[in-house]
């Protein structure tokens, strides 16, 4: 089906909830937030970063690949940005170049793991994350800080409102990429591969090419999230940056919000990130309990997530 016809058939009214979310998110940093302004902007910033990470994972999942390597590309974005900044590049160049680096690495990993699927693919990607973390951790301190980590120049000099707006802009870019996937041949190719690779080949889909494309897009976007994280925290270390939580969180939030949609992962990240912040200071590791319960309950009772509940089980495309 031509892209123009798919675009014509797409019900643009489905974008209204997404547009409303971005309108509210854009207004947020200009509200009179009082004495807690910096704290609230920080929560908002990391919520947007979580949305980028979740949506980037969902784009890969649309091709049937359940990856646990998102922490690796998140970390590559963080460390890549930091090292490029140390080399004298500005943030405007360091961040996209780090994203391209992560995308290039994803093509290598994808080519190596292309014959794997399901559980075996997930295990291989998890192993890759651990290998990469170990490599970074054992590099000389003069290169990347070693196990102790390294300092990172603040994004926009530490301007909280500016940092928030940059994160919102990159979340908007990620959402546009997600919608572009919905309106091009990638949508049907990914869906065919997800249903069965042999069937997809019979239909003329180049499985290898499209799976690598999904991996590249997803990894580059995840690296953007990692670069934002580094620029906000001013400090990164291998243990936190490449932690398993950074691979599990986008999986959980995507399932909770609604798989294979644009709005779902963003909503899931928003709800869970706020819940995490509320529990983090009151219950030790409470957010981990929340993630576990949400994942279990979502699989059992909300297989289509928040978006599926809102649609009342009605089949539809991306929001």
C-alpha cells in the first residue's frame, strides 16, 4: 500500500490526546511552581527522558525483537556524549554523534544476533550490555573514568527550564519518528516480521534489512536519552548507567502504557516515573516493587495497556 494512501487512511483525530500531552508538557515549565520549581522541573525532565527511552524500545518491539540491551545504548549515549564534549565538541554536535555511534554499534550487534529470536535474543542482548559495562569499567581512568565514573559538562550550563525544553523537543522528535514508522512501509514490514519471519519472507519482506533498521532507530533514540541523562546529572558511572533497570524500565512502561503505539509508552513513563518519585523517598526501593507489580498486573489484566483500556478494546493503529 502506498505511503500516501496509508497517510490518508490514518485517522488524524487519534493524535489529539498526543497533542494535548505535548501542550500540557510545554506549558509546565512556565507555570508558577513556587519554591519547589527546580525539584519539579527535575522530575519533569527525567519523566521526558523515560518517555524517550520507552518509546524507543517500543519501536524495536514492533519488529518482534524483545531487547534487553537498551541500557547498553543508553550508556553509549551518555559516555559517547561525555567523551565528545571532552574532545571540545558542543552539546549540539556531541549528542547526535553519540546517537549515531550507538546506532552503528546496534547494526553490528544486530548482524551478530540476527539468527536468534525470543528468549535467546533477549539473553544475547543482556550479555552484550554486561560486556559493554565491564569494558567501560575497566578502561583507564584517563579515558572514561573507569569504575569511578567521570564528570560531564552541564547541558545548557545547568539551566533547568532550558534542559526541560530540550528533553521535550527530543521526546517530540521520538514521537515523530514513531508516527513516521506508522505511516510508511516500515509499519507493515514490522508487523509481518512480528507475526512470523517465514511468513514475512513469503510476502517479500526483507527481514534482515527491516530488523536492522528497527534496531538502528531504536538504539539511536535510546542514546539520545542517555546523553540527556548525562547532561543533567553532571556525572556518570558504569554501574548506574548500564544498569539492568535501564533495560527493564522501558519494557515495563511500554507494556503498561500500550505496546505498538506512540502515546502509550509516553503515558506509561509519565505515570510510573511520578509514582517512582512519590515512593522513592518513603519506601526503600519502592519503585522496584511498583515496576514488578505493574508488569505483572498489566500482562494479566491490561494486555493493551492504558491506551487499550481507553480504546475499550477497539482495534486501531498508532496514537
